C-alpha cells in the first residue's frame, strides 16, 4: 500500500495507483479510512463494501491537473450544492474543482439488489428549478461549471409538473436546462402537440431506453422554439427543388418484451436554423433552402398500436 500526496492531503492507505504517461495521478483505490479536505468540507471516500448493495470499493479519480474528478463516499454525506444542502453518496467534479454531479445514492443494482430496495434508502426532496419548484425522488443532479443547474434525472416512475415553452406539462425521467436557465429538454409523460417550422406534430417516445435527464426526446432552443422531438405518429415528406421526394416515418422493431410483437419506433426530427434532420443513427439532413417539408399522420395506424415500454 502507498501514501500518495494530493492537493486534498495525503491519500493512505491506497492500492491500484493509476497515473497517465506524464505521471499525473488518475486514480487510487482506498483500502482504509482517510479524509480529503475539499472546498465542500471533509469528505471520506468509500473504503468498505457491502456484498448486497456496494460489492466493491469505487476508485477515487482525479483530473490530470490534480483536481478531484469523482468520489464515492463511505456514507451519505450532507453536501452544500448550488441548490442548497443535499445528501449524497457520489460526487463528480469538473477540472479545477467545480461540482458537476450529485447522486443521492450509489448502490449497484443486480439480481440481489433491486431498484425497489434501493428506493427505500432515499426520500423525495424539494428543489427550486428554472421550470418551477419540484418535489421528487432523484437519481441525480448535474450543474454547469458556473453552478447553474444543468439537468435532473428522476427516480424511475417519478413524475413532476414543470413550466415549459408549451405551457405546464408533466415530465418523467428527467429534464435539462441551458446555462441561462431556459429549458433545454424534458421527457413528456404522454403524447403532446408541438409546433414546428412546418406544422404541428405529436411528440412522445414510447420506448425511452437510454434516455436520462441529460438527454431527453423533446428539446428546445434558448428562445423556446422546438429544437428536436421524437414522434410515433407523424410522417414528414421532403420535396426538393427538382421534385424528388423522400418520406420519413416511424418504424417498427421487435419488442424487447415479446418476440412475437413488433413495436413502433419513434421518428427523431431535429430543427436547426438552416436545416432539418431525421433519424439518429444515421442522421439525414436537408437544407431548409430549396426544400419543402410536409407533415402527415399515420391515421390508418398501419404500424400497429403504439405500445409503451414493455406493454405498460
């Protein structure tokens, strides 16, 4: 075991010391109790395990400039965040020391430890956001380097009512903000009508796998105009100056819950000042100049019923 000097005091006892090619400390794994003296106060890294919930000790990580990158805490600790005091088990930081993310819990979900069991260890918190005050159980918060709120990830099945450019709406999964406080994105609980540069569209993501508070399916520019959406209901026909036409529409994919069922996959549309793009992988973009865009609807329900994730 080694003793490592850091800007937060000596780190000992530790093992598994990792450095970059220039010799800068990148990570260590605590093997006993010690504290770091940080701008947030004395922090004790995780150094013990729990076979059910925290089966291994998380490494203590650093940026190449020597500033703390992330720390899993030995016990829930009251942290002074830009939104006020909050209990946390995991913190991450920007280079230079600004707080980036706060996670109230840091358990590892498995066949031995479920989301339901993890939920018993937390409780709803009330925070003030640019979209209004919300009360909910949180997976985590993210801040901009300036300290402005960047995103909120909600606990599974939690919902909150928020102020949006489309009026008061109910949000699930999460929401995100531009640094000036304008709403950057949120995940709608249900289908909602959205104005776009070429007409109203229905926005909703029926299968939000991989969506989290940082990246949501309905997004906005800083002026409140729609920047992007996912739609399971609308088609868009693009007609070029030469008369050539392309039609983009929602698709179908095998259900993850029933191999005999084909689920609707939403069409992703993004609106930039000079172009409109469709899809996510790959993305096809069309300049607004020289093209016309027309919205259609799947009124015949030709793709089958729109199912929520796993038939819920």
